């Protein structure tokens, strides 16, 4: 089953099935992808490395972009660090965070397509902000772009 998001004109389909092989990682610049950020005041480069160990919250979804690229989108639920929320804020009682993730390479898409809700997984990558056009406006999405992924423990089959 394929559905089309009418605001972004992207096609979404369940990850189960035959994954596409034509997707390419997102182009960053002429020098290739960079995992370090801009220099900070003291001249040391920043670092953009993320490692998440948590549970898959729902079935991963393959997204076909208007550019012809494909990615798999999923969320990983992780425990919130103590003291991360400010007392009195709207998220003060929240004990978990659901982190949006995407994988662009064909090999990762195939691997992640077999994941089930509840699987304990480890993913590594970088935080990225993607910009896209939707409904005549420029929108953005912050997510972890996954460079490696593995299952730590399978969930029980329902």
C-alpha cells in the first residue's frame, strides 16, 4: 500500500517488502559529508555524533521523495536524562523521548525494514536539519541521520 502526503507530495509505504536501491545519501557539499560542526570560539571543531540505544516505536516507513530518492523513517524511544527538563515546563513529567531517525543507504534501509515495534536497537549517526517545500512554505525537520544500526534484542511476536 502506498499513500501520498498531500502537503509534501511524498509517497509513503510500509518498509516491509522490496526496498528500493536507487536512493543516495543526501548531498552535503562538494567535499562530502562532514561529521564536525563549525569551529567554536577557542578554535576547536564541534562534534556531531549521536548514539541511541532504545526501542523502535512503530513500523519503519519507506518514504519516496519527489527527487526520486528513498529513505526509511522511524522513531527510537529513549529514556530522558535526569534533570533534562526544567521544573514547571510542559515536559517536566516526561520520562522518555521519541527521537525521529532516517536512513538513506540501501543497505541500512533493508536492515531497518525488518525491525518491529518494541525491538531494542542501537543506532549511530548525526543530527541533521532537512529543509523541504510543503504547501508553498519552506519547512524543516530535525532528525538523526543513521550511519549504522543493529538490533540488540528482538521484541516478542504479538
